[in-house]
């Protein structure tokens, strides 16, 4: 009894002592823009305590004995800084710090234990060293992700990642500032993700993670997810003109609307616009047109609440040369850059509204709320099989839809200190609804005449989700993340081909647990194990036809990896991974669609390395291997068509103090199976790109060259059964879209 009383007394004394200790709170902002900086590493020198700034650039250390403290702050792309603050008992000491932009120095990069689950070292490095100059480079910032364009520049790119041919987004979740890009139950294919409404010069950062391991990422996040962050503020207004080969012209401008007056009041606003035109390198002029307009406002509606409002609109129209069968080129029917049906093409548009509100309470709780809305239109004319089905009129099809998409994302996060451990608890809710009007598949001729409608109806798809996530930093070295989310889907399709429209619907829910472990041996070594269950939804038209079966096929994944700095100027991220899917999406060439198939399994290795050769020269290398196989097929018949088995990218990047910068890069994709038995092979390619820039205070002059050595390559390839006009029987072989030949563009940017 005496022993218990003694312990109780000691506990009361310790709590009394803690109650009289002081606290240290700080805010970190950008010296030039005045905006808060999220993700700054903050360390109390000699104390073994660290923190990371939140969305408002704030950090907090509680229960500090009265004493002077040295605070060390670091963030990629900023000069490290140390400040001193004196903490007194029963007082809160406030510190404000402004960081200066600086050149990237890999020797200053450390692996953070406090940011183990969400640190983005690789992507942060890449975007600092390789600024985005065109729309295709946006997606290529993700290591191991390849893209291919096979219907002119207006259609969403085909995506490849981790042994997946993701078509246009079937198993990768893409967002811009948290707003969804993927279109579920799309007229052209499930998960269709068109990023062309993003102006490349406005992209500030790219966050990504491969695999189904993030609790707040739901549908389609099986191979991974990518979120593109656009600029909150323009540090300078700019106007850019670009001219290139093949009748290529582009103009883009961004204007800071509030200037220094806005920064003084913690506000910013800008408007930006882009127009592009090109005939492209095809024999039949592409006559590609694209227009973008974006406006953004950011401000503090209260001392601890910030509001961001983004509005944008986008329109594009083009012709394209489609996919060419090998035999058409070999026989001289068409040139390598020609076409079989020159009347293919399309038109699309999207208008978006995105409102984000972030509040940090006095107790350092973070409340995030987001409302988004998109109005979307799409029309595409394609001919995959030429005269296979209709030997007189041909097989051209039209895919068309009009869509309204709206939704909400919300989360509430708290931080608690228990002994030496830090607990971050997050509760979240998400809602999304897609309503289409006149989703259509029709047989057409010459893009002008409709022969018959094959499918015509309306989709109404709802996805509501709740999730909880716990991030526990048990010590300065060991971090655990565990979470679970529940998604509810209601898929509804109204068939309007019948005399009396028929509406059918199906409902299903799915539980997705996640568990991630991190061990940070030192600021130079971090080991991790990611595990999780994810899913992708199926097209509503497929779901109701199957009477609700297999609406949400599951995926199970795991990554075992290491983030390390074996040398001060070398950063390596390596992982061995595994992914099992209950249901695979497979390309059906004779119909030009992707359909659900059986189970699949993928294993592979990812390796990313970043090395600083000199104070101004950087090297990067990405190697990605995969072994994708169908589980339910016989050996030798179990290849997954078009799934990449080995890819690599890399290059050199130069940044000097004199204004000269640039990069020389390569892309390599190995040969891969084009059908289930590997009897037809999609040939690989090796392509180089060059970027050179010379900049001064008020201008930048740039040269961009794609395919520097003018290699003849096939950007996209499909094993398709088709019949050319006059052929007696269909033939199955590679159909391809030619890759970009040597393509040079000059640009001039003026700043004020």
C-alpha cells in the first residue's frame, strides 16, 4: 500500500511539474510569397524531438523546461535555417520564421521519421530539378510510370505502371488538388483520366504512392495514386510563347491579381490561360486545338482558417490517325505516319469548381473540407477494326457522353502525446456522384452519319465512404500506420434504346484495411513494410447486367522497401512488391474496349536513385521490373497483354547560377507480350529528350526536343483482329500509333 501511495505521489508531482513547463509554437512561411510552408522538418537541437509543419505552416512543442532552445528547420528547395527561442514556465513562446528559396543540395536531404508515411522525397527532388514544360511531362514525374498517346493529343494518354496496362486509368487514382480526374463508367473506358485541363506551368508539386496503402484513397487506387498540386500563388506574372515543328504554336500567360497588397493581407489570386495548336507529324493534319482558363484565390478567412477557391474550364478538338496495322505499312497501303481511316477524331471539354477550407484549432486539431463540381463533355470517333464487321461502311464508332460530377471530402485530425509516443488520429468522410446524360456507343461513317446505336443510356453512380486512420510514432525510430475505410456503391443504369426506358441498379459495400510499418535507423536509413487491401469499381453498365455481382473486385498488395542515403549526395528508394487482383481488366482489340477478366498476380522490384554529381549537375535513374500473370489460365497462356515487364528512365539535369539549366533524358520500355500466349510481341523502344533553358530576371529562353536522335518507334501497340478493305478474311497482328519523331520547339517567357 505504501508503495502504491509513493507511486501516486510521484505521479502527481510529475504532472504538477509538467503543468508548469512551457510550450513552443512556430509558423514557417516562404520569404518571397509569405505563404505558409507545409511539411517543413523542425528539430530541437540536442533534444531528440522533431515535428513537421501542418497546412498552415505551424508546429508545436509542449512540456518544455524553461531554457533557451535552438530550432533547426529544413525543407527541400529552401536554405536550412536555425533560430533560437527562450521558453519560460507557464508561457507559450511564439516563433515566426521565413525560409529563403535555395538550390537543391542532396547533402542536406534527410530521411524523416516524423514524416515516414507521407514523405515525398523523390517527387520533390524531381520537380525542383525538372520543371514541367508540357502536358505529357506531368504524369512522367511518377517514377516507373509510362504514357502513350494513340488518338491524337486530345484524348487521355494510355498509362503503364507496375506491370499494368492501365488503359486510360483503370487502376490508378488521379486527382488535382484533391479533385478527382478519373471518370467512372466513362463512354470510352472505366476510370478514363484526362489531365489536359491542367496548365503545366501551374503544377507546383506531385504527391504519389504505389499500391493500395493509403486510407484516404479509395476507388481505383490499386496500382497507386497521384495527386497534382497547382500553385497557390504566382510569385511573378508571366507570358510565354512557343513555336515548333509541324505547325505547332502555344501561348500561355498567368497574371498575379493582388500583388504585394494581397501578400500583406495573407491573400493571393491569379488567372492563367493557355491556347495550343498543332498539325502534328501525321500525314493527315491533326488540326489540334486546346484552350484552358484557370483562376485561383487563396486567403485567410480567420487567423487559423484558410480558404482556396479554384475555377477552370477546358476545351479541345482534334483529328487523329488511329492505329495502323503492320501489314498496311508493309504493303505500301499507308505510310508509317499515315492512317487507314483519316476521319477519326474527337472533341471534349470540362469545367471545374473546387473549394477547399482548412482550419487549425487552438488545440492543433486540423479540419479539412472540400467541395468539388465538374461539368464534362466527350465525343470520340474511332475505327479499330476497319471493315471487319461492316465490309461496306466500315467499323467506325462514336463514343459520347455528357456528365455532371460533384462531391465532398472531409477529415478531422488530432494529435496526442502519450509518453514518448505521438498519436495522430484522422477521421474522414467522402462522397462522390456521377450523373451522365446520353452515354452512347454508335456505329458511324465518316464522322457525319450514324448507322445505328449500339448502346444508349444514362449512368447514375454514387460512392460514399468513411475512414479512420491512426499514425503512431512510437519512438524516434519506429512508426506504425493503421487504418480502415468502408466504401458504399450504388450503380444505376437507364437503358434508353428500348421503347420504354429500363432502369436497373445494384449496390455493394467493401471494407479496406491498411497496415504500414516504418523503422528509421538513422536520418540516412529507413525501412518500411506497406500492406493493404484496395479495389476498383466496374462500369455501371457491366454491373447491372451481372445483377450486382463483382461490382467491387478487390486487390491485395504489399511493399517491402528501403529509403537510404549510403552517401551524402546519393538518395535511393528500393522496394520489392506484390499485388493480387480478384479481377483484371483486359483490352479486347476487335471491339476497342477494356473488359473485366479473371484473377491476376504481379510481383516486381522498383529502384529509384538520385545523385548530385557536382554543385550544379544531378543524375537520376529509375528501374522497374514486373512479372504479371493471369492466375486462372494455363502456363503459357497466362500472359497479360501489353503489361510492361521492364522499364527504365533516367538522365542528367543541370542548374547553374548563371541562368543556364536543362536536362538530357531517356525512356526505355522492353518488349512485352501483346496477347495471352506471347505469340504476338509489342516491340520496345529507347527514346531521348533534351531540354535547354537560359534565364535572367525578366525572361527565359528555352529549347525542347523530343526524340533527339529521331528514332522510329511505336508509342502504343495492340494485338487487334481487323480487316482492310478488299481483304477476304480478318487478320490478327500488331496495330500501332507511331511515336513522335524529332520534334523541336522554342519558347520565350517574360516575367514581370
